[in-house]
């Protein structure tokens, strides 16, 4: 599970459950079960949280880029997915976050 978590942490591209399972040598279902049992969070939840962390790391350097562009670079598949996860995890919309945290 450490190898799967490391892949998710270091890769920002299109990591799917199938590609991670293939790289660690497990079936998708076994990987999902073991990941949740050992890490205490679902693999999808871990991947989403990491994409949000990447987004927050990339945000200060966005320099006029649209939030959608930064969200896609961070690893989200779409803006609606990003917005839903951001609101759930942060307790506010991305626009509210930017208003409260204008950055440099």
C-alpha cells in the first residue's frame, strides 16, 4: 500500500485505479480493500485529497490562469469534480477561498 500511496502522492496525471493496481501488481478490488484497511481511507478519497493539496500548492503561482486550468493540472478530471471536492473538504467554494486568501 505504501507503493500505491507513493504513486498517488508523486503523480499528478491520469492515475486510475486500474493503472495503480497494475503498477503494484494487485487486482483493482484487492488494492481497494487493502488500501482502505491499511490506510484508513479509500484510495479514491486519498487521491482526491492529494489533488486538492496539489491545487493549493499550485494556486499561488497561477498568475491569471483560470481555476479550471490549475484544477486540471493538479489532477482533477473536471471542474465540477474539483468544485464538489473543494467545497466538501474546505467548507467553502473556491471563489470564497480566493476572496479570503488573496495571496501575493
